[in-house]
């Protein structure tokens, strides 16, 4: 069983992939995945389910999330670089459950393409397992599927599924948020995994255009667009007890995501200019002639994660994280009023 | 938050789907998903993570699995019928974790296509949530993604993630299997979700060919091929304590899946003719002129689930499940020997 990770063999054989190559790939994925195992993992790969023995908790709450990486994949395909896409997938998932205060426990992936390309799968798995190891999360299952006719030639999709745990009394769900609480923003590493449909429209996905060097970025636009989604877990983990709400700024920007954690009757006033907007966003806006409002609706605009806490705790948080910025405060909501970016 | 399931709104807007249609779809998915909730679900849809408070267990083992439904999707697309594909996805996942003795707790889905088609998503969600409700499993998260250029026009992919739980002392992992143990087979509902590449090659996916009526099936080949994957959980749940090993017969057939639960040094001798082979398999073999060995390697051949238990318990099991058949026994393995289908 140890030599037969379920995800691969039959598919490869059906795909006509050379059997030695297939065996090598199966061994490769198995070795990489096993290196992420923690003591609670009590099954090997190749079993029908992944078994994870939950440790001792008073009132354990399981927190789970599913994510894709959207059309950032098209940039990866255009440049033939797939390792960072694996990192993106893991970090997006880890950040999502971090918003509830959860510690990541285990992960599954799904990789599907028209015709299996072992080099692409290996790169993705390299990125995923390296990111998972950093946060102590185990890759205990997954599937690699060949779907001719469903996927376009050369295209693939990648889905991640994460489960974490938090004690019930430690759940962060925004319910404790009050009027007057401080709103803190943390900078992203770039676009993270959102806004790629618009970004690709502006810069195209032709390799020669992606290889154009932009002095304000200090690198090519392709390198900038492939910058992996930042993981906030290691930094925020020790600070979670004082945080009342965390919003992961994904599709929909601050306006679309911050309301997801605010209790009824409250909204937020965000002060434009209270943080630095990274050069990539100004470049996108200029090159694409995009309106301000649209920029804030599509992109994170330099805020990858939003934290809400009391004003006193906010001062301590910004001391602990020098890159954190006060970006606004929680206010009473007039009927129908949305988050205000003033 | 209650009216903003995360999975949908932004994507639909970007897709240019009419905003009223989009809002209706969001409400539809939310209503269907909430109807599957169990008391342990302590978050609403639209949050960054799904929160599930685990009940009281002595030594809880979480069992998780990821599955797609393969190219059965192409048959669904050809016939414009997508509800059963949602059922397939859930049952495949539930059966997978059932092999470890687990009770299903919660589920996430990922639906992606080139351009969002609300009717297709609704049909899939109808099938999924109906299947989930039957086994008491909650749909607490998911993602619906529009990926132009990644998926072929009109094609889509569907991935399911399931988490279940079992007490450590109730884990079924095949370790207790001995020489002389009985092997029992349970009939499937059809092809389940495997062998569709070969089946499609033989019958094509042109609607007019899928609509051909076959007297031995009592229905059209399209209806037969879309028959949803059977769920064994309700039937097997009360019988789990006496079962030593369960193999879900998916890609690779009996030969590929039974060895996954057999301890080192043991293999199985399966008696051909000890169960009835459903007409669809004979039809495939005849129409495609497929060799016997290939049939057993690709299809379940009439055995959807294999159970291993002591000979005494086997007698009781077959009494409790009249459709169960003794199909073989566990034997000592000579060096390099695989499962024997004699």
C-alpha cells in the first residue's frame, strides 16, 4: 500500500504515460506528502480516506475551507512556472481558516488537466508541500485527474481543501466587535489570488509581454503577477487572543470582505491614504485606465488581511507588527450603508 | 452575511450574469445548503471558513477524502442532465470514508466551468444536497468558479471534499484481517464513477447514440450510464462492528482496490461466477470487444463494495443483506502474487 498512492497510478496508466515515469511520479508525490505528516496522521497515502487522530481539546471546533487559485493559473501556464501556484493554494486556504482563529491540521488537493504532465504536477506538489510544512499542515489526500475534453489543452485546475481546529472559546467570528473598535491592515505580497481576469486583460498572457521589465516593480510584470499569496498564520498565531475579527481580503476587495465579519448594525470607515498602495496597483490602474472604485472592488489595493480589535490592543498589535497600519474604525451603520472608503 | 454565500456573488457579477439571476442563484444555493445543516454547524455560509463543533468522542479520528466524478461529466453534458452528477459526487465521497468506518459530518464542493450556467449549478446542487441530507452530512462550504480558457466551452468539473469521524477503536483499516476470512461483495447501481473513458469510446457521447434503447438494460444507454453511484452507508452503518476491512471498488476494479486493505503477506482468491454480472458490463464487453482481463481492470463488474470479515460474521452479514454475495476468501500470498480472480 505504501507504494500505491491512490491518486495516481491508474490515471497515469490510462493516460499512456510511461510506466517508469508514472512510478517515479507516484514515489515523488508520496515522499513529498509523507514529509508533511504530523504524529496525528495514522494512515498512509493510498488508503480510501486520510486518517487524522484529533488531539485533546475541550470543545474542538473544526474549521474548513475550499479554494481554487482562479485564473492566476493562466499566468503560470504562460510562463511555465508552477511551483508558486502550489504555494498560493495553500496560503489562501490557511489564511481563510486563520480568520476564525484556527490552526491548520490537514490538507487535500485536486489537480486536473487535459493530459497529465508529470513536470507540472511535480512543480505544484513541490510548492504545496513546502508551504504546508512551514505551517505544520499535513497533506493526507488528494486526487490527480486526467480529463480530456473538459480542460483546454495545456490548462489545468487546482483545488485545495483544508481542515483546522480551534477551541470554541477561541473562535474568532466578529461577534465581539463594537463601535469604536480599531481596524488594522496588513500588507499583501502582491495581488494574492484575486483580480487576475482584469490584470491579464491589461497585460495579456503572451510570454513576451509578461517578460517586460517595469522599473517601478523592479522586476518583470510576469514575476510580479506570479508572486505567491502571502501567509499570515505564523505572524498572527501568537496575537490571536486579542483579535475580535479577521477578514481575508480576497475577491471583492475590502468592500466585499470586511462586511463578512461585522455584526449587524455596524460598518466600517476606512481612511484612504492611511496605508501605502504597492506600485503594482498604480501600474494596473494606469495601464488599464481603471476607475478608483473598480480598483477597490477588484483588488486588495495593499491590504491583504484586516484585523479588528479594541483601540488599546490595536496599539500593541502595531508594536508587535511594525508593518501593520491603522486604516479605520468600526462605526454605526445607517440603514443600507456599506463600508465607507473615505 | 446570511444573504451572501461567499461562493457566488462576485464571480457571477464578473461573469456578466444578470444580477437578479445571480441573487436568485445565491439564495437558492444558500437555502439548499442550510437545509443540510446539523446542530454542530455553528457558522453560516458566507464566512471565510465553515465551523463545525465536534461532538463528544473518546479518541476521535477524522477521516477525509477528495473525489471528482471523472468523465461521467461528459455524459451528463451530452444529455443536459446534471442532477445525478451531484449525487455521484456525494456518494463516492461517503463510500470512501465509510471504508474506514466513518460517519460523514460535513462536505465542501468545488464547481468550475468556462462560463457560469446557473441552471447547471442548480441541478448539481439539487443532487448534492439531496444526497447529503439522506446521510446527514452538512454542506458547509464550497466554491463556484468561472475559469474561461481553462475549461472547454460547455464543460465543467466538480470536486467534493468530505470529513467524517470514527472512534479510534472503531477504525476499520484491514489490519485485523486473517487468512481464511470471508470476502463479501455488494452489487453496484451500475458503472458508478469509473470506466467512463472506455465506455464513452464504445458508445460515443453523441446524444442520439446515448438515446438508443437497449432491451437488456430496459432503458437507453445514456440513462444507464448516468445511473448515480450507489451509497452504501445507510445499509452498512449498523453492521460496521463486525467488518474487518472494506474496499470501495473504484478505478482499477477489484484487482486494484482490494489489495489496498489487505495486510502484508495476504491476498485474496475471488471466485468468478459467485455473483451476477449486470447486463451493462456484458453489453460493454460485447460492443467494445473488450478482453475479460481489461473489463475486470477498468470496471467494478458488479461488485461496488467488498467487505472482509470472519466466516461466521459473513453468514450473519449475508442474512442481514440478502443482496450480499460470498465472492471469495483471504489466502496467504506467495511472493509477488496479486489478487486472484479464478
